[in-house]
C-alpha cells in the first residue's frame, strides 16, 4: 500500500490551481481533508475479503459437503447407525434365516437424526451458494469504492467552484486533468483505468439527479 501524504506541498497546490482556475485559497485545506478521508476509505476497503480467494474457499467447502451427502447416501444401515449413535446397540440375532437384523425400536431415532443432518447440510450448501453470489467476483480495493468516494468528494468541490460536474471528457478545458492530478498526489498506485471506471460509475448513479437540479451559483 502506498504511503499516505499528509498535506499538499506548495508545488502540488500550484499545479492544482493551474488545472482548476476557480480554486480558492481555502480549498487547499479541503483537498487535504478529502485525501485524508480517502485513505480512511482505502483502509476500510483493503480489509474486505478478496472475492476470488473467498469464493475458492466457499466452493471447496461446498464440494466437501456435497461429497459428504453422497457418502451418506451410499452408507449401509450399520454404518449409518454407527455414525449417528456409536454407543447404540442396533442389531441382534433373529433366527437362522436372518441372523442380523435391525431392532425396530432402535432404528427409527437414528434414522430421523440422519434425515435431519442431511437437510441441515443441504441448507449449509444453499447458504454457501447465496454467500458466493452476494460476494460476486468484482475486485475490491483501490479501484472501486474508495476511488469513487474521492471522485464524489472532488465533484462536490468542482461543482461549487465552477458550476460543472465531473466528466470523462478530455477536451480542452476539461476538469479531468485536475481529478487525475489529485489522485497522483493522493495515491500514485491508482491507475487511469481505475479512475475512469470510478468516474463512469459515479456519473451513472447521479446523471438523473443532476439533470433535475437548477444551475448552481458559483462561488469565487
């Protein structure tokens, strides 16, 4: 993980002022605060499980449970009863034709218990499948929620100062270089693809809301 920078240097601040001319002197502290909050988000996201690794473990566990169910289905009654209650005497001599048979009174309780065990295992398998589906396969970390949070914070500042929302445009006068420069200062490990993806996601979530808002009176 990259090292957190505490505050903007004078050179960094001058660079940002050149990229967003509407910035005011007090905005330097605002950007410092945003970077600090970004790192709090980054640490939070870094503690989340890696979905690829976690799903691999879940699938392995699910496979073991499926195999256990299959083995139970193939087990004969002696093995089944021994598994459920090893201390229970389940068989006794019953004549020459059938020397070893189950005692009816000793049989029902362990088999009911086995049915319950099998149903519980099936519920565990279903639980694991749902957990895997909710977890998904999307990577978490520096190219997801924490990056989008900083995009959102910078958009708030940009909108107050310029009356414009953040865009992915690279045309002359674009705000994008300012955003990329802040990320370069805050966390050089975040690449352009991650930034673009976060901006795209943020715009998609807010486009309708922006369209319904009245133009803001810029603060200069």
